[in-house]
C-alpha cells in the first residue's frame, strides 16, 4: 500500500484536520472520520510514543474516508507530529482508488490555506 504524503502543512493535526474537512466540503466531497489516534490511545495504559518515548506526546493520526461521485471512498490520512501535519492518500494496488476522486481531493486541498494555516516563511 502506498501512503506517501502529497501535502505538508506547518500546523498541528487538529488545525489541519478542520481546514481539510472545510476544503473538502466546499468541493462537494464528503469526509467521514473513521479513526483518531488520541481517542484510540485513551484505552491503552503505558503506551509510550514511538517517536518521543513518552506517554505525553503531540503525535496524531486521523483517517478520513472521502466520498464523492465514485461508488467507493478514498482513504485520506493525516499524520501530525511536533506542529507539522502530512496528508496522504492510501492507494492499494489490488484495490485501486478512483483516480477522479483522488484528483478532486488534491484539487480541493491545493487551494492556499488561510493565513493562519500557511507555512511560516
């Protein structure tokens, strides 16, 4: 499965998630959140972060199923760490995601983020 990031945002995952959902909705795409690492970690005790080695960390992973006109959704993954968020689309060679839907997602997210979401120069 290929999950190479196609977009990097210089903001924490929660801010990038809100912006991403807004952009997708404005493009007539329907995001449905199916996973949140912070929520999943609540049930686990003594679960140190693999990046920081501590129980308290800023790592986050959110999975969205993005629906469009295609019969099947596309899986969009947001992975955040230390105030940076990377967005990737999961693409499995045995079950290819709809190319038109992938392009619609990328186009929706190519729009420049608002000033509060732009990368620091």
